[in-house]
């Protein structure tokens, strides 16, 4: 996942705002106790998500792929005063733990955390979103995009994570997930309803704005 030389990556992290103590703890505990801790956003990406959220001051955020709650807390930092974040994850094993983190963050009231398959939950959500973060199974990115599109306000933003897939995106013989991401990146780029920038931040973030 690291595209940059270590010294440059270290310099970037040192010159980006630091995480809160709670986020540091979630980062640490995820690495100590949970499978695939590399999925956690981490300081640089987390601060970027928080920055975007602060700029948009969203009333409603949708996150697909909660994992241990790190990115949800970062995104929630910029919510409008009466704003809400809905976050979805299929993995029930982390639920108690994640709810406890949301509690510690003082966000239990602002975060609607739902366990289940995002593909079946999203169509049941009757809400408009200012900001959507797609970060669940890569295979379904195009489906998530189609499912959320009409629920995104005009001028709203969709962020999709890991779109460079550790660099596999440009290598020959793509596997299933890589093929799905190639398809997603092409679909977004060819979609005349949006403007998009593929940011080379961490594992690649596709930033998409729904045009007026
Ligand atoms: N956003 C988190 C990391 C998410 S990791 C962060 O940045 O810290 C991806 C998550 O997607 C995993 O927790 C996994 O359980 C979840 N996931 C995978 N398939 C899913 C599905 N179909 N519906 C909902 N969640 C899913
Ligand atoms: Ca991710």
C-alpha cells in the first residue's frame, strides 16, 4: 500500500494534524486485536476525511464499511450541529466494541450504526446525503455507487477508498477485486453527471462531486 518512500511518508504525517487520543487508542487496539488492521484509515487519511467533512459541514453522511469505527469518528468530526452519520457493516463481531468507541467519542446520538449487508440496507434508507464514504468490499463498489447516487444531494461528494489497490490497478492479470475497481474507476470517470479526482492519498481515494 505504500507508494511513497518512508522519509517522505514520515514527513507528510509529521506535517499533518495529529489524531485525538481516542483515535490513537482505536488505531492501537485495532492493530493489537483485530484481523487486517491495515484496513483502518489511520492518521493521514483520517485527517483528510475530517478536513473534507469540516469543509462540507454535512447534515447527513453515509459510510459503507465501519470496521472499528475509526473513519466514522473522523467523518463525524465535521458534521453540522444537528447532523447525523449512518454507518453500515456486515461484521457483527466488532459491534459491541465499536459502539463503545462511539460512546467514548460522545457520538452515540449522532451515529446510526447498522449491522448487515450494505447492498440490502441502502435501498431501505430514505434520506439524502451530503457526503458518502464507500469503503466496504471492493467487488461491489459499482453497485454501491449506483445504489447511493440518487440519495446524494446535488453538489454532494462521494469518496471511494482503496481505488489504487496497492498498485495492482495498473498491473497485468488483475484479480477479481482489481477488475471490480478498474470497472468502478472507469465508470465514474465516464459518468457525465459527476466531476472526479483520483487522489494519490494512501491507497488512492476517488473523490466525486455530483454536478449541479
Ligand atoms: N472505513 C474503515 C475501514 C473499513 S474496512 C476505516 O477506514 O477505518 C471494510 C469493512 O467493510 C469491513 O469491516 C467489512 O466487514 C465491511 N464489509 C464488507 N462487505 C460488506 C457488505 N456487503 N456490507 C457491509 N459491510 C461490508
Ligand atoms: Ca479503506
